[in-house]
C-alpha cells in the first residue's frame, strides 16, 4: 500500500485555522467573513433540503453534455487534420487564429445566436473543451515517430490497421493529456457559463443568491462546493489518464 502524502493538507489547515481565529476574535467584520461554523450550517441546511444535490446534479449534467460534445468534435477534427495534409493546410490557419480569441469573448455572440438558456451554456462548455482536445490530438498524430510508421510498412499493414495498431497507440498519451486538461477546464467553463448566462439551477446559484442578499456565508458555501467538485474532477482526470495509459507504464518497467 502506497504511503499517503499529507503535506498537501498543510496549507488548507493553516488557512482554516487562520479563518477560525479571525472570525473568533473579530479581526474582520463578521458580515464580510463569517465563521466556518456558519458556512457549515448553510451546507448542512442545503443538504437536508436537497438543494445541494439538485444544484450539483444540474451542473454535472450540463458539464457532461458540453464535455462529450466538445471532446468528440475536438478529437475528430484532431485526427482528421493530423492524418490528412490537405485538410491540415486548409483548416489549421483558421483554427490557430480562432484559438487566440478569449472564450469569454464568444459569450455576446452566443447570447444573440442561441439565447440565454441551456443551449448557450452547453455550447460554451463545448468550445472550452474543444481546443485542448483538438490540439493535443492533432499534435499526437502529427508527432508519431517516423520509425513507428516504418513498422507498419514492414508488416505491410493496411491504412486501417496502421491507424488502430500504430498511430492511435502512439498518439494516445497526447490525446489523453488533452482530455485530462479538458475535463478540468470543462468545470471552470460550467461555472463561467452559469455565472454569465441567465441564472438556472446549478452550483453558481448559491453564490448569486448570497451576493444579492449580502450573505457571505452563502457565498462561501457556494465557493466551497465549486472547489470540492473541481477537486474531484482533477482527481478523476488523473485516474482516467493513468488507467488508460497503464499499458505504457507496464511496458517501461
């Protein structure tokens, strides 16, 4: 059994102690920085009422739809342009130019084209996911070593066999790295979409409500939930990449 490294918990614990001390001795106005127990009370009430689960599930469904759409389109385009020189020369300059436009700059256009609702949110998440998946897939396919491709020629593999048995396994580390990044970014995009588009059920709801009612304990509760789910996404992304590339780690031993 691997030893657990607890060093990563030092800073959060120090911050929690400092927060508790600041609240107990009123170093900061309680209206601006409520005590941790007040945030915990809001969390418990939200869990008991079912609001917590409703918000998290709504955001996860929204996130999943955007991640799947952006991931499939990004991987598909990355494979096509990576394998086809003509398509690469035709589309790459445009895609490389568009990637320099900040994703949040697309929000006004999305609102005008698709409205303020769910469709715009999912499209926004998909756009954020598309770029890391596309470019990592494209780079992975384009950078397959020549010697690896020569193996396919030696064994006289047809194009389909070459793709599945040679190119795709060689490009897999880069592809999964892109999916790893996209999975984490998709959660950031989900939070951004819920904040900038019309409010609906989701994890940003408590933050908006707390801001409007000037209840900092509700705002901090919302931030805590967003951070917790984001941490889970990060761990899932790491596990996902390690699990799918376990064959590579075994080959290196």
